[in-house]
């Protein structure tokens, strides 16, 4: 690095020397012809040096350009008249503009966001860096973090460079986490308040009737079981998410039918209590890359819902078949169905169509969320079709072959 700098210093010195000697010749040359001859001799040297300098400059500009275009952050540079001098591709995507066409235009005409213009203007006027979080509210709310600083040359302000980072995903995740914590607290508080209330009542010496004491203890037991279920479901969800994120879920090509049979068997006593028959349809040879234990859990959750949200005697069908390059696993019921407006939300954590009814039936509202995460861990998806009063069909779509 040092030797290259030295090399260019020599070139600059030669260039300067040649220019100075031409100037000196102008004053001392005996005749115009001598001057012309001397200039003609030094001209090629100056041209070669100028070309080399131009090439070097162009290479620096190329490096700068490819650096800007490979950045994930948006960059916009403006001159002292607020005209755009540089825009990279990322900024083009954020503001939906053509970077090449934007150069030379006033930044006020290109970015119609007063908060951004005010900040750049502020930096230009006070020659001081500034940063701010900005929300862009078009069809979808986006969060940008903007940092702007003065560009100066020889301590003279020549413009402003603004760097935009799209922090939407980060803000969404923070929001989801906040929501989750407040939902969990709310869900835990309900059974906990009941347990505290009934325990206090039992401590009252006036409560002596053994039947009454037994009734209160049963209520406490029911709420304690519910607390345990919520905590267990939260732990299941977070362990699936954690394992999926760290690629710890090992998918092996295995037969599907035993998984479905086992899930049906586990749910059979509950189905029997409601006089519900469960039909199973799946070829013995059907295979897919799966984690059998997780997949069984997902199918149990779906059958459990089908039983829970069906009237007595309504049959349930569990089936699996190949469709294109996917395997579709379905749980179909003839139960109460789900209103169309609520369909997009039922896979959200703690979402229940009828909170009171679900709670009465012992539901936590996490079952379908677990199904969704298990499907995602299999690189698949889950979807639902439902008609109010007629029944629902849940489909888990899995890739038929392991991805490379
Ligand atoms: N087969 C179904 N038929 C009708 N409604 C359903 C069906 N499956 C799910 N739902 C609706 O979707 C909501 C969310 O289901 P999810 O399984 O996540 O929670 P849950 O059944 O209430 O509780 P749990 O977490 O204990 O399963 C349910 O509360 C119910 O309103
Ligand atoms: Mg459920």
C-alpha cells in the first residue's frame, strides 16, 4: 500500500515538474521555435501522466459505485443545492425510484417525505450529523432508521450523505414479542386469579361443609391443570421454533400411515365419548421426509379440534395423498365451522373464535399455532377451508422429497 502511494507521489511530482519547466521555458526560451520544440517534447509525458491519473480516478469511482450498489442500506448523497449526486439500488428500492434518473434532480422533488427532507436540510445548514426513526405509511407501514452527515472537502461543506436502514422486520418482531408477552400474562392471570380466590375462600374458617370444600378444590385443580397446559404449550412452541431456527429438526424419509394411525389411536377415547367415528385413508406405501413425533403432534392437535368443535356423532376423516410434488395431509370434520372473516387469524397464538367456549372446553388457543410451526419446520405449510355450520378441512402440505 505504502509503495503504491510512493509511486503516485513520484508521478505527481513528475507531472508538476514538467508543468513548471514548461512555464519556466516560456520566460527563458530564446525564440518561439525553441519554446514550441520544448513543449512538444514535454507534452507526451504530460498526456501519459494525465491518462494514468484519469484511469486511477475512474477505478476509484468504480470501486465506490460497486460498494454503494452492494450495500443493503439505502444511500442518497446531495450537493449543497440539495441536488442528488448519488443514489444506490437499495435507496431506489426503498423509495421506488430509478437511481439513474434521480441523479441531478432536487431531493425535494424525488423524496416526498417532509421528515426526511427536514433532516437532510438540518444537517446541511448546521453541518452536524443527525439520526431519526421514520415511518413510511404507504400500503404497508415501513420503519426506516435514517442517519445523515455532512460531506466536506477541505473543511468546506459540499453536501449531505444520508443512509437509510429498513428496520421494519426488526420493529415487527419487537411488536410480536411485546404482544406475546402481554397475551401470555393475560392468559396466565385468569386461572391464577381463580386459584388465589378459591384458596382464600377455603382458608376462611366459616367454610366447613365437606361438599363445598371438595367443590372449591376441584375448581382449583381445574385451573391449575389449565395453567400447566398453557405453560406446556408455550414450551412446545418455543422449542419447535428454536430447533427449526438452528436447523436441529432432522427430517427422515418415513412412511406416513403409522404416524396417522398413532394420532387417531391417541384421540380415540375422546372421540368415543362424543360418539364420533374417525376414518383413516392413506396408502401404506406413502412416504415423505418427516419428523414422525412432531408430525403426530400436529395431526393430534387437528383431530383434537375436529372432535372439540363438532357435535356428537359427526364423523371425522383423516387422509393423506400425493398432490404434484407435495404430500397433502387432511383432517376433515362436519363440525361447527369457522366464520370466513376469522379464518386468516386462527393460526395466531392465543386466537380463538369463541374465547368463552374454547376456554370452557379447556383450550389454550395455541394448538393451531403449534400445527403451523410444525408445518414450517417441515418446509411445508398449513391451510384451512371452512363453512360455518357445515365443517372444516385443515390441510398440511409437505414437500414429497427432501430438499437438497
Ligand atoms: N375444526 C375446527 N372447527 C371449528 N373451529 C375450529 C376448528 N379448529 C380450530 N377452530 C377454532 O380456532 C381456534 C384456535 O384453535 P386452536 O387449536 O389454536 O386453539 P384451541 O382449540 O382453542 O385450544 P388448544 O390450544 O388447546 O387447542 C379455536 O378456538 C376455534 O375457535
Ligand atoms: Mg385446539
